[in-house]
C-alpha cells in the first residue's frame, strides 16, 4: 500500500513542461500558472545560525564570511562544540600567599571528545568571542597584489574612456594648445592637484614579482623509516574545511566558526511576485507568503490498487480533495492532442458531470456524516463512491491498450479558483473573482498483470 | 596556429597602444589620470559596501573551488559530485552521458555552491569561471546555459587557469604546469600570451596515482578482520571504495626521492631483480569501516606516485612535459620561462613532489637530447602565495575584484542575443565581449 502514497505516481504539468507531484509545485496567484523550483527565482532572505538560531543581518553575514561568531564546529568530526568551564587557581597579585579562583573556559566536542586543549589552545577567560582568529600568512602579499592590479585596471579603464572622448571631440584638444578652452583650463587645474594625490606615487610596475627558488628540501628521513602516523594526519575533508590553511597535522586544527544557513524566498520568474517567503524568525516554521500548489489546487490520489489486463475495462477509484475553505467545482476532460506518448498506455473514461467538492473545514472534519452529505450534493452513486468532508472518491474506467509495463493515463483537470489577489479584489465590488484553472494531470496506475495461466482466473 | 597569429597581432596592437601612451609627457599623464585616480580610490571605499561581490568558481575534475572576489581564499572546496537524478547515486559531474544530464547536475552543483556555501542571490551578479584550456566546449557551453538561463547571472568571464595563476605572482611570464586530478597540462605563457604551440599534456595526475594504488591493493593487499587474518583484498573488493583509495593517497603515500625512484623504476619498469629495490618504508595498518584492518604495504606507499615520473613508450613523463614545452617555445623565451616555473593543482601537494620534480628535471637536462636543444642548466620555481589546489582560483579572485571585469566579461544580453560563447579556438568570437563591441 505504501506505493499508493508515493508522490511520484500522480504528477501535474508545470508551465515549463516538466512533471512534478503537486507538493513540489507552486501556484503563482498573479500569472495563475503552476511553477516548479526551476521556474522560480531563488533569493537569499535571512542568514541565521543553525545552532543558536539567531538571525544575522546580511551585511554582517557578508563581513563575517557567513559564519556565526559564537558557535563553533569540531574540526575533526563537524559536531557542534560545547563550552566548558573550569576553575583555575592562580596566586593573587596582591598577596602571593593567597590564591584566587578564576573561571576559565575551553571547548569540547561531545561526540569525538576533541577539546581545544588537545591542540594547545589556551583556555579563555570569557565564555565566547575571544578565540584567536587565524590569519592567512599570505594576506599582505595578496592585498598588495590586488592594490597594484586595481591601479592598473583603473588606468586601463581611464585610457579606454579617454579614447572614446578623444575620438568624439578631437577639436577641443587642438584648441588646448593655445590654452583657451575651458576643458583645457580644467585639465591644467587638475595637474596642480594631482601632485598631492596619494596614489600618484604608486605607478604600476612597482610590483615585485614573487621570488623563485631553485632547490627544495628533500623528504625528511622519517618517511622511509617510520610508519605514517595516521592518527596525527588530517584527512582531505579536514583540510578542505579550512581552504586557506589546509593543515596536514591534527595538532594544527582549530575550531571552525559555524557556517550559517539561510532562509530562502522564491519569486515567480515571470511576474517577480513572491510565491514563498518564510517568517523572519528562524525558529518559526510559519510562512509570510506560501503559495504552494497543494494549498490551492485539488489533489488527486489513487485510492486502491487495481489489477489490469489488456483491453479489459477496469474500474479505478481515485480520490479528490479540495484544499480551499470554499466549495469547489472540478471537471475532468480528456486531452485532445495527446502529445505525450509516454502517458497514453490506456484509454480512460472520465466522469462526465462536474464534481462538486465541499470546502475544507478543519474543526468539523471528523463530524461529517457520509450519508447526509451525499444527499446534500445529490451524488450519483455510480460516479461518486464516497464523500467525506472536503474529499470525494470517484471512479474512472480504464482500459489498457498495451500488454506490458505500467498503465499510465493523462487528463485535463479544470477547477474553480478564488483569486484573492489585491488586483483582482479591487476590480469588482471586493468580491473574489472566480476563475477556472486548467492543469494537465499524469498518473501511473500500476503495472499490467502478468499473464500467468496458473493465477489468471483467480 | 591561427590563434598564435591572432594573439601575436593582438599583442602587437597592445604594444602600439602602449607606445602611443608613452608619447604623452609625464605631466600630461598626471593631469589625465592623477586626479581621476585620487577620486576613484576615494569612491572605492564606499562602493565596496553595497557592490555585490563577484562569484569565482573553479570546477575541477575532482574538487570545486568557490568563493567571492577579493578574498584571500575560497569559501569552500567541495567534491565535484552531485546526486544523479536518473541513477540516484552520487556521481562526479564529469561523468555525463549527454548535455542534458550535465545541465541537471551542474544546476545541482551551482545551486549548492550559491545557496549552501556562498549564501548570495545569483540574479544579475557577475561570475568568473576558472577553466582549463582543454575544457570541452560542450561543458563550458552547458555551464554558461546553467548560469545565464537558470540562475540569471549578469555576466560570465571564462578565464584560463594558467593565465590566472600568474596573477597571483605579480608576473606575466611563466611556464605553468597544472597537475590536478585527471591530467597534467603545461602551458608556457610569455608576457601574458599563452604560447599555444608549446602546450603539452599527459593524462597522468592524481587519478593515475589512485588507480595504481587500487591495482596494487587488489594484487597484494590484505584485509584482517576479527574472524579472518590476511584475507586477500580481491575477495572483498567492495571494502575498497574510492574514498578509501583517496584517503590512502593523501595520508599514506608520498613521492620518494630521485635515487630510490630510479631503483624502483629499474625493477618495476625494466624488469630488474627485486632484491635491487630499496628497503621499503614500514607498512601501515589502515582501519576500514566495520573493524577490519587493511594492510597498506610500504611498497604501495612509495611506488604509487612513481606513475608520475615513469616514462612511457614515448619517453614522456610529467617532467619531460616541461622540457618538451620549452623546446617548442621560441628560442629567446626559453631562458626566462625556465627560470619561472609555476606548479598548480592539488597533486603537487603530495609530500616530496617538488624535490623529486626538480631532481628529475636536472637529470633530464643532462641528457644529450635536451642538453643540445636547450641551453638551460636548471629550473627556478615560483611559490604562489596559496596552496597549490586553489592558486588558479585566487587568480580569478584577483581578476574579479578589478574594475575592468565588466568590459572583459560576456554579458547576459550578449549571450542571449548571440547564443554562443567566446572561445579561444574560435576566430569570430572576439566581438562578443562588451569592450570589443563598443569599438565596433
């Protein structure tokens, strides 16, 4: 039975012609189209630390390279480190005969027992924020390179700009020779100030290229005589977690600031309206905007498995549930131009009449009486098998036309949708406009029974 | 060949432009740029705050390096692997059967880089892609499609890893060897122009070491469990995963010194007697998952990296690549190039690699074949201010921080209009970049 809850059996066609189950799709209220994750623009909303669950403004996150300043990961196993305190007694500075107790803090991994003391980091006197930050040993060299290249780039850019300028107004330059034009005066004015400019001394070409070496240290003799100390050597993953240092010895591992996660918001690529936006608070699981298709588009599921044989009509019961709080009318139609050859391994006879669905009413969901509801909607018992709350069971007749493989059907589902967007509300008397939406639905009903003579007539 | 000419023409233009520029007197120059520079650097401090930083990505055969421009190291180095949507297994993105599969896996990889590691919004951001000169066209085209169409980035600059790595050294001439995972590629670069005539490559690098370790383990390796001692590895091949092999390479193996290497090759390559082998380093008990112990013999530890220096039937090893490249270069560039060798790529981080390579080169230079052609006695090596595995990335980070980046990149508009990428091996693609288009 678990396979009948499988999400991949019933798929809806996204506007990009790819098929997804309904829970993976969004419904853009403005375009009234289904959107998959590829049809939406992903944006970084708020970075937060997954351990202390604190929001970090994106500007600060940028400065801190997306790392939390208070939480640390174990450099060996990646588990979150916990701060431990010990008391440390030291002789009092005033009176050498007395000792004073002072609280000291270190960090330990609760999983692999690594502690900051293992690598010789001294205990800290404050619980957080004072751990030393490693500096890239080449930082100065790299920044001097960058400075130099930036100046060169500016000159290149200026030269480029100037060329454009010269070609357009070359006559001005000719006049300059006689010192008449305003442009020429301005240029002269510039030259007097430029001597004071600080960058002026840094002309390109000053950059020293790196030094070269012609000999290297041979391998130390231990490589040939001692077994490699596996416990003391870091794995590649350890090294890559700190790209700038890549220590080869375990004793050089430092605690790693925890990497932030982010809340993502999704935007429709067509109209740039948000389709999903999470609450600002990282510990909240609510959404500010959530237009997942599951909340707006009726969901079709397969109720029970059926046995199929080729060219034999089989009755399949499907369920249809209405996610909205209003009643909904749904109608099913065959797809005329069956372009998708993969999904026409059976002929399907759909209910002719429109299907009426009650609204979703959470509190009273358990209290419905099946029979009374059926009367209320005047159901045809041949089509509607049962009705419970916002859900109905209905039958379709399926005739497979292939003799092996899966029975796959496709049809078009039309349903009512109450458009409650601001634009739609303003237009007519504050009443939500009701529009009809069409979705192509693709279903995999299960395999065709194997023709086994021993079991066939069971 | 055409490309070389093109480059030559291009560089000639540059030289001309430079001499034109020199014609101005010093005072003129100052008046033109001095003040501009001053005001620009003043504004620069302000613009850093809100200007979105440029994404620098280097998708390697084994590991992908990714970070933001102007920083001293990449934010992350992750395996170039994603879960294949078809087979549901984690697989290297380079193992693709067609471009649509590659598109899907690149989408996954770039998504992980941007939203898991960099935490930036990709729309309208500029991207620098660090690529090898030998990067297949279909790969870079698919990557461009992913970046422009899926993530809607503003512009992309595809830059050669060999050229970029010179930027980290403050020079524009170098004999650059990239020894990564799949292959070793040597490209001589003179005054900022790659001498394409001289490029050399060999499909021997980190992967070759790993496959050597694997075959040796399959032949001689033993696994001991609590029940059974010294069971042959070949009877439990599933315990030796690629990760285990990689870890053995990183933590147990090393590049042995020259004289020992020669002795080993004498036995393994030319069938010398096994008693001529140097005494092997001690074995290692490598713990596998599930409590069993893999015996990694000293021979495996020492012999595996020899694959880099063994000359094949055509007498090519990674050391001869450098020399062959030099032989192909114009004679007046050879001295400068030989004294500015740059090694990039993660495999160069194997312990003992540099020492051995240098010894190999000195030895090869004594051979009459090279001694007659090259008047070079020894090589000099640059030490980039990085770890070897992200040198090219750092070059990208430096380029990405410059003001000239927009004029050198391919913008989304141009891409959508033309639908193709500028490519060094394609003559008519020069006008794709913004700078060139302005001129037209």
